[in-house]
């Protein structure tokens, strides 16, 4: 029980969890998905839950005019600075919550949610904000993991609380495409596959493109 109370200021959450999350999100299964999806971003791009900037090498500098990364966690953004120094796209970070994005309505051509809807405390609020900042005709690119519909799903439910503590607030058992549709987006492309056996605890791997209805 004590493990699962909010410890935003604890030593573990400030110094260890960011490295755990960065290391985990650097695994090849995620990198392959980033390679497949992130190149679709164009124009003014807002990435919500920017983390340690692991998508940066996958943006196409010929298509992205500017990139704004939003994340409330200073420790994650500090790791992102290393990637930012090497980035070929024009990028800046804002330390802010995706649940209240400090950008004007209709700001972005593309929004990106990459392994972020699992962690943002109120993903519906963040998706509402993403809708607001998208221009008419704008698109949301998503890469996420979520609850399996097989027996794994029940294990994910049981392990969610300790996992959330270890993995910087990440939830194992959310349903990203349902969240996206419920927030008023239409799925233009949607792919779901299972993670490899070694990563079975992560359940399903989702990717796709959505647009406000
Ligand atoms: C699993 S990491 C993924 C990072 C990155 N998008 C990636 O693909 O590697 C989840 C990120 O969501 C961020 N996050 C947590 N709460 C948030 C919020 N309210 N708004 C935006 N991002 C948030 C965390 O700080 C963390 O950097």
C-alpha cells in the first residue's frame, strides 16, 4: 500500500525512475515502432509526454517545421537535453502537463502521444487538450501499450500498482484506442499487435493515426 502513494518528490522518483523509464523506452521493440510511426509527423508538432526525447531521431527534418515537447518531469527533460543537442529538427521543451497545455487553440498540425497515455494521470483530459491544440485537419500519431484481452490482462491488473511505482507512474492496463475514440477522435489507422514473449507483461502494442471527429 505504502508503495503506491504519490512520491513525486522521493529520491527514487527524482533520480532512479527517470533512468528506469529511459532505459525501458530505449528497447528495440519501441525503437522499431518509433521508426514506423514518427516519420509521419509534419508541420508544427506537439509531443505530449516528451520524456527523454527518444523520438527525436525519428522525426523527418524535411517535414517538421518545429517541435514542441511537453512534459512535467524535469528529470526526464534533463535527459532529453542530450538528444536535443543532436536533433536535426527545431525542437523546444515546455515543462508542463499535457492535461493543461500552455499553447493556443489550433496551434499544431500534428500531435504525438508516444507511450504517454499509459502514464498521464488523466489521459482523457490530455486528449481533450490535444484536440484543442490541433488545427482543423490536424492528426494525432499514437504509439502505446495497453491491456491484453487474454489472461495476461488479469495479471496486468494485479501487477499494475507495483509496476506504476517502479515505472514512473506507467499503467499496464489502460486501453489507449478506447481512450482516444472516447475523447472524440476517429481512428484513421489503427494497429494492434502483441509484444514479444519477453515483454508479455506490456500486453498489446498499439500504433496509429487519429483525427478529431
Ligand atoms: C513512459 S514515458 C514516455 C516518454 C516518451 N514519450 C517516449 O516515447 O519515450 C511517459 C512520460 O509521460 C510523462 N508524463 C507524466 N505525467 C504527464 C502529464 N500530466 N502530462 C504530460 N506528460 C506526462 C512522464 O513524465 C514521462 O516522461
